[in-house]
C-alpha cells in the first residue's frame, strides 16, 4: 500500500497547505488520510533571505543545498501528505532524485521515501510564504548562509527570512 497523497494540484498553495485542502479542478475537497495518489504539482522553493532555491547537488547525492534558481529538476519539489499524519504534515520529494528530505538530521539529507515522522514536515504559513518545520523535533528548514551551495540545515524557529520559503509552481 502506498502511503502518500498529493498536497496540491493548483497554484492555490496557501489554502491547500495551511487548511489541509486538496485543490481539484478548481474545487476544494477535504483531504482524506486514506488517499494515496501521485503528486500532481511540482514547486520551486525560494528562500526569502538568500533568493536562492532549495536544490540537490545531483540526483545521486544525498545533500540538500541552495542554488541560484535555474528552473531545473534538481530544484523541483513535490509535497505528499503522510497518511495518518495531521493535515499540514507532508513529505518533501525531489523531482529529479525521487528521494524525500529527512527532517531529523542537519545538514539536511535525502533518502528513500518512507511513511515516517523522520521525513515529516509541518507546513506553517508565514505571511504569503511558508516555514517547513520538522515534525519530529520542531526545528525549521533553513539556509545559514546566502552563498550558493550552502547546505540546508535545521535550526530553532525564529521566523528569520533564512527559514521562510516561497512556493512557486513549476510550469508544465
């Protein structure tokens, strides 16, 4: 049995993520923990402090970094709801590697997607953008430096721009 279901289908990221809703052909339907279908949308995650995008080094490297936004699959991310988890808890899968971001280690890495709190991220609205908070330890996904190639890390929540992310849909 597959354990994930899509977070969003349209560009209505805010309503879909914060309210735990799934946009379906312009209509909103309450999410159900038993759904298990592939992701329907891919997003670039831009860091507010650096202006860079969340990325992976290569599809075979487990490191999660920031890089200048370049619209590559290495920077594409899909959100999946973990069945049985609260409505705003998701796994974050890279479009190029097919691996999920671990929420328990810093610097942040990827590994095979599993139905595990260790890959759970709570999505929290921060103005028109979002913070991604580890479901297991409460730390936020952040970049400690504006330099391209800097690793993504977990840090105690401060609402600093280095831990706030803009979600931009990847054009089809």
